[in-house]
C-alpha cells in the first residue's frame, strides 16, 4: 500500500483530471498503451477494477495499492505526459503550485522525506505553512543592517536545509578560511558559500570558493548562494567543468512561492551542470 493520503489523492484528482472516470485526455486504448509502454504495467488487469472499471477509478485504486516506489514512478510519468499534452495544446496552468505540490508527494513516496536525521523536520508537504514562514523570514532579512543581514541569511539557509532533511552544519572555520556551512544531498557533502549583498557575485568570488573546495577531498562539491545573483561576465569567466552550482535570490523566492522542494531544485541544478557544465541555471528554466 502506498502512503498517499486522502487529501493528496484529492489533489491528484485535480491535476490529472480524474473526475467522471477520465484521466487527462487518455482514451481507453492510449491509457493502456501508456501504462504498458512507460511503466511496463497492465492497468487493464481486473485486480485494479475492484472499485470500478473507469480509468479514473482504476488509477486511484492502483495508486493506493501499489508500493511507494511504483506510485512515485507513475506520478512522475503522468506529470511528464500531462505537461507535454498541455504544452502542445497551449492550455494554461490552472492549479496553483501544481508542480511543487506534486514533487512534495513524489519526494515522500521516494523516501526522501525519511532522510532527515533524528530530531529534524521532514520535508514539508504541499500547502505547508513552513514555506510561507520561510518566505516571510527571507523578506524580513532585507530590512536588517548589512552585517546582521549576512548572519541572518546564514541562519535562514540552515533552517531551510534542515527543513528538507539535508543535515546542515552551521558555519565553521578551518585554518585561514571561513566556510559558511555544509549539507548532505544524496549522500554527497556540499560546502556552502552564502552572500547577502547588493552587488551581484563576480568571477573572482566564485574562483575563491572553488579554491576552498579544491583544498578538500576530491569528491567535495559546493553551493554558492548569492541573493543578488551572478554577473553574466563572472559566470562566463568562471567557466565550466567546476564543482560548484549556484543559486540566487530569485531561485529562493520562487522555490518558496511555488512550493518546490529544495532537494528537487538542487537535484535539477546538479543534473543540468552535469549535462552542460554550466554552474548556474535558474529555476524558471529548470521548472518552466
């Protein structure tokens, strides 16, 4: 049995349009072909008809009764189909924060919500007030004095990482250098550089952070968070094939506004960096 809650199933009903027995724009034939081709599953098996034979009733029963991994894989495939269908038709998104809320469910089913250490908070669910609280906290930092802003920003990031089960460590100092913290994602350790100033980050600052990482273990990686972003000249001069990914203020605000789990945003940035060598790709390109 999957861990999909009734309130989450109600949300899935909306995004996959399961009212009146339908699912998206699938016909009976294309519904069967989708499950067979994409998931290697026979959705026409009578076992899934215990609550009715319509596509919607079969899908609900299927999602409730399969294991979490299969449910997560199915939701991801259905989302990709939905988005391809919506893009082709030019239909606007009519559900608030649909992608972020779905990602939160997929994260839970995939077990990522259980990666948090004992005593820390799980990954926030969709519609969690914690997203709104963090967004409000981030906005309040703008009214602080410069020195206080930097300290508050580091505290904010620690809270954000902890909320998503990323085992953050607060700033620490090695001989001759300051590290603004670290976190773990998919069993990899990332060092953090946090900058809250009015100026965009330059290539020189990125190179300094890269040099800190180069002095650590060969598998060390880094996340540079700059609230004012990065100059395009700086990113170009910094170059590719580095072990640093970058996040700016827009990433943070939109992530919280759209309820996109932090780990999902980071994983997409890491994947894009691996595919292209680019240290920075914005959230709007990763989650259109």
